[in-house]
C-alpha cells in the first residue's frame, strides 16, 4: 500500500488542509500563536508521523494536540504518531480497536494492529481545545456516518471540519456502521452553525458551502424517507430500486438498500402484503 501526503493549503487564516492518500482524506491543521492542532491522522502510524512532520514545518510551531473525527482507518490509524500530546475523539472510538472490523482494516493496509493507539482525551458531547492560544471546539452532534462522529469548529476563522458527515468527492459513504435515520439530524447540528461565508471542510473532497451542505443533508434524508415509504407500501427489497425515486446514483442506492431495509426492520418496519379491496 502506497501512502502519500499532499501539501497543506490554506482555506482561511491559519487553517490549512492537506490530502492524504490512498484514501483521499482531508487532514486539517489549525495554527495558534504557540502551537497547532492536527485534525485526522491518515491511514497508518507512518503516515501519521509524516503528517505531523509536515504540519510542524508549515505551522512553525509544535503540534499541541490532535483530533480524530471518527474511528475509520483513514482518519484514525495515524494516531500512534501523536502519543505525546492530547488526542481528542468521541468516547466510542477507543472501543473500535478491539473490533474485528478494525483488525481487518489494519491487516488490509499492512498495519500491525498492536501499533494502533487509542485517543487519550475522549469526549461525549463537546470539548473546547486550546490550540496554543487559539480556540477550537470539538462537538458530537449525534450518530450519523458512525456512532462517534466529531466535528471541529474554528470560530474565529469561520471553518468547520465535518469529518465524513459530509463529503464532496462523491456520495457519502454509507457503511454498515452508519445510522441512516439519525444522520440528517447530526448534519442539522452543523448547519445550525453555518453562515453564508462559512467554509465546510468535508472528510473527502473540496471545501463545501452552505448550499452544498443543505443539499447533501436533504439527499440523505430523502434516501431514508423513500425507503421508509416503500416499506410502508409493501415493496420488498428486490423491487425497491425500480419502485423508488432516489437522490443518488444507481450503484450507491443499490449498495445501501439492504442496510436501509435492515435498519427499518430493526424499528419494526417491514413490508407487508396488502390485501385487495373487496
């Protein structure tokens, strides 16, 4: 597996973004007067070390903290390069190190699972981080892309790092660990802070504006709502794609439909045969 890191480019005063490959993940850097904060850490401990090196070279001040937006490998597996500074993440993140999914992801990347480290400063709802004299707010708005999504708000710059709650490189990633019904509400928490000139840095892809974020929120909600409607009409999974009107491309919808039906079934919502009217 080939790991690389692009250059850090500014999106606001003292706020920069670099793209870490092979996952195309956005790595954030917030520079304060005497220290800097890294947001997400790349896909391996070695990539995390490169991120840290470049961040300090660009910032001209030491890294004083790191924030992980969620547990997925491309955001989390580089955390081992930051064991000497506070590391912030939702309090569910550490538990994923013991899960089979985490070990399988590490094996696929050629990363030894024992080399991975847990965050040292977990949060449940919110935490204010002092970044060398500059304020960053870490907030969990609820379950969405995962059960432990955290966004990073830089109030004095009008920048919000959303993690994978939003994506502009393509459709959102609807994995087995996402919460489709609750996801729009988590995005609503972000949108409540968005002004006309706010810069939203998604987990993958170029920065987004307010309209793009509102649109994606509506699409995620529409995906769940359409599946819920079809189930209420007795439409079963094999016929669901053809029967619905969908906000995403066919491949995305067909891939997520089994998960939609599974999560609806967990709520007791299953297709029922309708008897003909007499």
